[in-house]
C-alpha cells in the first residue's frame, strides 16, 4: 500500500494514531501514522466481544458456585491457568485445582499472595467477586 493510500477511518483509536508500514514515493517502506481502518475495527470489535462473553460466563460460573473467584480474575485479565502458573511459579494442575471453590476457600495466605503478585491484584480482592463483571467494550 502506498503512503497516501493508508486509511484514516479512526473508529476505535479515539483520535489517536498508530504506525503502519507503507511504501513512500521513492519505493521504500516507511512508517505512516494512521487512525485505523474499517477491517481492523471490525476484527477488534469481534475480539473484544469474545473476551467480554468469556468474562460474563466466568462471572456467572463463580456466582452459581461452580468455580472460585480465581476463575473470574483469570477471565477478566484474559489469562490461562498455564500463564498464571508460570507467573506464580506453580504447576498448572495446582492452579487449575484452585479454580475450584473448595480448594480456593482453604488457600493459605502465602499462596494467595503468590496469586496476587502474579495477577497484580491486592490479595483481598482475589477472594471477592465484583458485583458486576468487568467489560472490555
């Protein structure tokens, strides 16, 4: 795409610009500021809707008692049990085990602190389910 053809639809960047590579007049790739374009906006919207649905589902599961609040916090941050296991220095199976309400309720303070540090959330907030789920939209 030529530098003068870079779209400037500006849908989801809210007035901000980001860089896109384009070919300048001399035929070399250069960085051109863009406010976004329609296809990019549509793809971003689909991704955000999927993330939002996952957060809503996790909130509902915790609310009905099928999962622990850890499950909700993982969904709200779009993290997998494997990622949190690596961040906290734990086995994946152990993190999965703590997504169950019973084991999570018996969790000690030291382990709760490891999760809090990995998720960058106060330890007390991990044990609480927010009234309304977070939204990425």
